[in-house]
C-alpha cells in the first residue's frame, strides 16, 4: 500500500497542464488569453498546492479580482489540486513584448 500512495502523488499536476487551463482565461478587456498576453510570471507546484505569480496589463485594472478568481477556479479543476494562491505583482511592469508570438498576432488582428 505504501508504494501506491507514493506513485500516485499528484504526478498529473504539471506546469504544462497549468498553462493549458490558464490559456482558457481571457483578459476581459483584451480578447486574448492571459498566457499569450504574458501575464503569468511564475508557477510553483508543491504537492497539491499551486502558486501563481502574475500581473495584469495595467496596475489600475478593475478586473484584477475577477481574473485572479478565474485563474484560481481553472487551476482547481486540475485533478489533485486542492489549494491555489494567486499573487498579483506590478514589477516588472507588463508590456507588449512579454506576449507570445501567438498573442502578438491576435493583437494585430483586433
């Protein structure tokens, strides 16, 4: 029984899986997902806990609470995740160069 516990230890919580679910979160003001916008600065995984350090396109963005709640809800849908902490930071300040190539292409189409 011991071995089963250890082999089952949340191996399905991966940074890739987290990025996958976060790419379903759009910035309400810009119809581009937060991953393509380059808003995710860091992802930490410790057991069943996930920590996200991110920013917003503007510090005064009134949607900060909405976006961080959506991030939390999406990550909690990953099997094995029981706790999520979302930390909003403003340094370094976001700029368009942080966007993925896909995000930059989508922005040009708007």
